[in-house]
C-alpha cells in the first residue's frame, strides 16, 4: 500500500510540475508572439507588403493568428514535458532561447526593415532548429514530441512563403 501511495505522490508531483512548466512556457511563448506582433501589425496592411508578389498558397490573414495560437499552446505543453524528462536544463534553456529570439527576430527583420532575404535566413534557421528539437526530443518524450509537429509544419509553410517573396520580388 505504501508503494502505491508513493507512486501516486510522485505522479501528482510530476503532474503539478508539468502544469506549472506549461504555464511558464505559455507566458514566454505568448510574450514572443506579442513582441513580434508589434512589428507585424503595421507591416501587413502597409503599401510595401501589399505590393509584394506573394505565393499563391498564402493563407488569409486570420489563419496566421489562429495558427500561432494553436502552435504556441502545443509548443508550451511540448516544452513542459521535455523539461521534465531532459536532465541538461542549460542545453534546453539555450535551445529554447535561440528559438525564442529567432521567432521574435523574424517579424522586425521582414516587416519593419523589409529585409526579405535576411528574413528567409532567420526563418530557415528557426525551421531547422525546431525540426532538430522534434528529432532530438523523441528519445526522451516519445510521442509527446509530436506536440511540436504543428510548429514544424507551419514553419515549413512560412519558410516557403518567405522564399517565394525573395525569389519573386
């Protein structure tokens, strides 16, 4: 009976840690979206952006907000699980921080400074890093790593959109 209670208390502690970690990552991830949004909001309706030749598969504007919200919720839960199972916290913080900076950086590079080629470089690096996180985390968290898959897929689409702009403008 004691071992069952002990296992239950360990499960409860892990559950609390995952929930708390998820909240922390939600705050950090939505902060990144908010900072990026400061540059995106003025850029999308701008004459500069409207004049660009955009990919025929460019989704309507509302899709971006919906997609990023869904992605950041999934990514936050993914990071919370990975945080629980991965021992090298410094490495994980470093990978997350680089991802966070690249995610925030793309918006001003592309929309504010109109540096579409530099934007393609930033989003390509972000795509490779997030793809690496999926691959790297699989042995530690298994199927829970699939929570990052929407992020990978969206970044592949976003990279193709940015690439189209580079090669057609």
